[in-house]
C-alpha cells in the first residue's frame, strides 16, 4: 500500500497536467462517454483550461505525490447578492486516480478545498454529485455536507 499521509502537494494545475486531468475525468462509468483522453487532446480542453487559469474566481487544483499528479478538483468562487452579498465556494470535478483511491486522499482534498474557500471569504461551500453516485453521497455526508437542495440541469 502507498502511504499518502505526507508528501502531498496541492497546487494550481499547469497546462502540462491536462492529459492526466482529462484521463481522471474519463476514468468513470458515468463520464467515460463524454470525455476523450486520447492524444492529442481535443482543443476544447486547452481553451477551457486557459479560461479557468485567467479567471481569479477559479482554482483548478491538482494533488501531486512524488512528482505525479494523482488527483484533481475545481473550485469556483461565486459572489451572490443573497445572504448579504455572501461568497460561495463550489467544488466540482473531484477525481482521484484509480490506483490511489481508498487511501484518504479525497478527504484531505475536500478539507483543503473547504479551507481554501474559507480563506477566500466564502460563507458556504456547495458541491453536487450525480444522483447515481451513492458512494459519493455517503462520502460527502461523512465529511459534514448535507443534502439540502435538489439540483436540476438542462443539457444544451
């Protein structure tokens, strides 16, 4: 078993991380059909990365162990008028490389993301998980998240 208790660095993703990030996004039963990790990557990934990197209210994070990217998530910092102009942190696209799952890295990443949101002045952290991801629901609830809303989506 690999010891991930130390030596994990959380950092902003770099353009050269994109192939690994896309591969992690695609390594999932629910998303394998919508992502394409084949090289060269679809130019849409680089364009999205550039937009994220240029936006100070976006943080595309990777977790690195011994120089290898092993996990990722994205935080959007969103201002709002409700709650007296409160900021929210929205966590999305949480992925841990398949060979590093079950070692506690996901919990550490979410704790890091919550602290990052707190430091940015957010008063609430939100995330969503596909309704078919029962394991993810249990994971987030174990970390203190509550299923308080019903989400809707319209594919365009």
